C-alpha cells in the first residue's frame, strides 16, 4: 500500500505548514495539496485524488454546516476529519468521520487518519481478515449495550456513516448481526463484563 494521500483545507498558513510537516515526517503519508478555502473544492478532489480530507470547520459558515458533505458530492465516500483548535459543538462534530485536535502528536494523528481511511475502504490492511480493529471493538461494545447508530456516533464522536461502515465490517468478521449475539461475543472475548449488560438485558 502506498502513502495515504491527504488534502488539507486550512486557512492559517502557520497551522497548515506545521501540520503538513508533522504528517510528512513519518513517511507514511503525504499532503498532496493545501487549500486555504473551499473554493473549487470539487476540482481539487479530482486533480489531487486524496484518500482523506482534513478540514478546519471554521471555514464552514452556518449555512453550510448541515450540508457540508454536499461540497464533496463527486466523492461521497471521502472520509473527512475535522481539524479543531477552538470550541465546536460535539454533536455537530459527529458529522465528521473523526476529529484531529491541535494537541495531537504524530502517533495519534497518524492513527486517526489511518482509521478513517481503513473504515472508508471497508478493511484494515494491517489486520488479519477476521480481527477487529480498535474502533470496531469500541463500536461492537456499544452495540452489545443496545445503543443505536446515532447514539454510538455521538458517544464516539464519529459520523453515523462511519458507524454503519464499522457495523458492516463487524458483521463480516464475526458473522453476528444481533445485539444479543454481539453481547455474547463481547463477553466471551473479555470486551465486556456481565455487570455491564445488566441494565440492558435485565441480568
């Protein structure tokens, strides 16, 4: 697998150059383009063909916040990470596939990027076929507790689309579709304890 290609959309040259240097210092990823606004974004997606977009939500005015994914309509499955260094409502940030915070070091930055790219591809190239990723385990645990997609998305600060993708991967890897079946799986694999499920299943 080649380097992960990133389109960075950030208005501050200082932040953009610092993040670009941090990302590329690991050698596993490359910033293929830096945009300082959302103008001609469709053209950039086609020309640069990124695997993931990192976007500063400050560039989205209120009229665009609820429909910002329509700006990427030519690539509807493009994973989009929010680059956050000021306050945003956590529920709204759940519309993104993940959140990068200004305090993140390179390890956590790379992990978050790789995670959303793997989820978008429906696989994780670093894992055995039937081994769940860390995020898939987190989603499985919440499913086992009876949470719905929307609730899981809010709790884990990811989009509902990403939750659905993880659910499909969990079903493919475990062969289990029901919440009760996932609860048994979680117990047998020491992901949960019985007391964690008592309020859900009345144990």
